[in-house]
C-alpha cells in the first residue's frame, strides 16, 4: 500500500507514476487499480490524519469526485498536517502545484503573462505558496520519500544561494537510504558537476545551466579577442567566484529545511574562469532574481578581469 501511495504522489506532480527503485511482482495489480481499491475504502469524512491525507490524494487524482478538488484537497491536507501527518504536508504542496492559479505553463510552453503575474505577487498574496513549501519541508524532514524527491526538485529549480548544495545533500541522503529514481540520479549528477568547479555560485542548478550557454559564447568571443581571432573548441569552466547578493529579499520561509531557499529579489555578479588552448578567459555573469523562482542573466567577456 505504501508503494501505491508514493507512486501516486509523484504521479500527480509529474503526470506519470514514478519508479520506486524496485520492480513489482509480475502478478501485482497496476498502481491505478490499487489506488482505486484503496480510495474506495476511504471515508467521506475521515477523522484520522492519515485517512485525511489519503482522501486528499484520491481527490487530487480524480479518483474520488469533488465539486472543487483543489479546495477539498487543501482543506483535508491542512487538517492532516495539523494532526502531525507528514503526508498531509506532501498533499498540501501538490494541491498548490495543481491549482491552475499557480501555473504558468500552457500546452507545455511558458505563458509569459502568467509568469509575470506570478512573479509580481506580493508577500501577502503568497500565503498559500509559503504554506505549501513549508509543508513540503515538514514532510521531507519526516522521511516521506515522495516529499524528499519533490523538495529536491524545488531546490533544483528555485533560485537562492546554497540551493545547489541542498540538491546534492537531499539526493545523496535519499539514495543512500536505498531510494533511487532516474530523476534523483540526474539531479544529483547535475549538482555534483556544478559543485566540482563552480561551487561558489549563488544560483540554482536550473539557472546555472541556463546561463552556461551564454557564458560559453562569451568565453569563445573572449578567446578570439585574446588570440587575435583564433578559435578554441576546448574551453572548459574551471572556477567560479561570486559577489554578494545585493538588495536581497527572500520568501519568508521558516522551516529548517526551506529557510532562505527562495530568492524573490536581488542581483549579483559572478566571475567564471574558462581555460583551454593554453589560455584563461574571464567571463562576468550578472544574475537577477525574477520573483518566480528563476533568474535573468547576462554574460560577457570580462577583459582585464
């Protein structure tokens, strides 16, 4: 039963049942079938925290009908969380993510207007977001595997100093405990790659790789400028140093695992050193938080840097 619950929790967020690291027996029923059987046993008015969270899950998955699935799931999740049930925290986060009011993807593409609207929200308008992230951190801290995976993904995509290290730490801990998925392994590999030569970066894993292309182009241009027009296909990032974040504003998260993990406003510069073909090429990368967990960046050859 626990495997079914974990699989559904990840399926709700990612749109497909996540692998649990072990193969089910050939005769075992599909998770969807097990879920329907499980949901059929849940009371319409549960009083136990675990049952509240399970009903929230069934409602979010569309297995149990509801006139307002998001509202019902959110209420059930809050009640489960108040009872100390970690799965309630996981479900509260998933309810937030499933709410169309909090989404900026349309047909798999970013809707710029929706993204800007979400980025411009005030702290007062972010109460549900704050509660959801705090709840996810609580669930992950209590050892809920699905919450741990989603928390790693949150750190991976969200801009803040130390979030790269957080991705590395939580993925390593989860995998040491015997839980492996392709997604965990990918995030762990990306965080390790950044830590190797760019551990001083203050950006997220996602924002780092988004900025890397432009930084590489700037490095190639810098090499040409330094070598009289010659080119080098062997330029590699060797080191990163970073200035302090100026005018920082963080989402006011207080949980031990999530405090200072969401930079709303702030800007800073990093100095990326590329080497190849016998030369060192300095590149300056300017970052600015965009209010929605991401960043804008600008890279240029740092002549004389």
